[in-house]
């Protein structure tokens, strides 16, 4: 559907994007993630043809995307970080305006406005002024505006910033419906759980470079442990037993603090065998729990924990 090849972009002496390449398949949802200042928004601007790369190119369905008007760009819908709405107009009036800019008019425009309002669950508020909308409603209308011209590729640049959980779930419902319709999506977000829920494929950018380009399942393989077992013991555990525990099958690391153990596991199903082994050594658990690795764990492993702000 889309291929970015060797994109480079500098602002003065600062290189924002360095040799970025990746591909999006038709019907796929690609999560584009990275720390603050990693180059995500600059990359998105080049994907849409809003910003000219210093070198490299973007092709949509095999056609190069340049700046200015082109028919191929009509296949793209962009949901920007910043809200692009007129506060003193109603939701329906906003959509009519944006639809006219796309060349829609008459019955086709009215029909399309109704469709996107229903998709984003805003039909009942279509005649209300935008300034009366909550932040979540404005975000949903922003998505509706990007869908008016029926694009096959929707690019969403952090579409859930600053909204409540209910609005976030409503946006997810809309996006999952678009996925079912076979549309391609590129989704950027700082909320790892969102990308984990939506994405079929993930590209991680750091310092302007692609440092991972693979499926979520393959990303998890980069972790030293895929799960953790947390155990509170009745009595203490000896240093010798801790050393033996680290050599058990399925255990990739152990840390202890008093009567509490944190045991890194290669997979969650290894937990029961480890608990049985501890009991056989006389180390009985008062409480225990397991936790699966998350995309945030992978992200921090790849990009580090240093603050970027």
C-alpha cells in the first residue's frame, strides 16, 4: 500500500530523520512509535507529502507522493495531532466545509457526512457548535473529517492525546471497524497499550532512525524475559538456593528483596514448575502472581529509560 524508502530530513544542523525505510501492506495497521523528538511527526509529514524529504521517497500504491496537489493523495486521510476544527460552526457545518475542499457536494456530501458522523458516534450532536464539545468529541470529529473523502489509508498522529477513557474506547471502536473494512492505518501514539491493541506491525524510531520493524510477536522475542513471577515467601531463601533457582529451566533471571522474589521467565507457563521447585526446597509461597511482558517493556528495552523532554 505504502513504501517509505531511505527518507532523510534535516532542519539546519539537526538531522530529524535518518535513512528511514518501511512498508505498509494493504489492510494492515502499522504502529509508528518512538520517544519524544524521535522523528515520528516529521516522518508522518513526509508520508503525506506535507514536507519534502531531503532525499528518499514515499510511494503509495506504486506512485510517488510529492508536494502540491496530486490525485494519489486523495487515497490518504490525515488526522493531525492538533485539532483542525472551526469552534463557532456545528459538527455538520465543519464536515460540509471539509467535504467541499475535497470536491464533494450535494447528495454525495450529505450522505458521506452522515456516514462518518455515525462511525464516530456523533450523529446526535451534529448540529451543536464545536465549542460545546468535549476534548474527546473534538478528537472523534477530527477523525470524521479525515474520512470524508473515503481514503484507503488513514494516518493518525497521536489521536487520543488528553481525552478520557470512554472517548478513547469510542475511537478504538471506530478504528477497529475501519480495519474490518480493509483500510490501511498508520497509528502513532505514546500510549503503548493503544498500539498493542491495534497494530499488526510495529516500527520503532529513535534518534531519527528505524531500530525495529517487525510484528508484535517478534518484538517480544527481543526481551530477555517474556513474563515475570512475583512471589512472597513464608520464610527467607538461602543464597545457595537462589543460585540454583537461576539455573532452573525457564528462568532467565532472579532478584530478591527480603521475602519477596522477582523471577524472570521465558514464558508464563513456566511459573507452576518454578513454584513446585521452590516448595520442594522448603520455600513456600504466601502469595504469588504472574505478569506478561508488555509493549512498553519492549519499548524501554530498545530505547532506554533516559528522559527525552
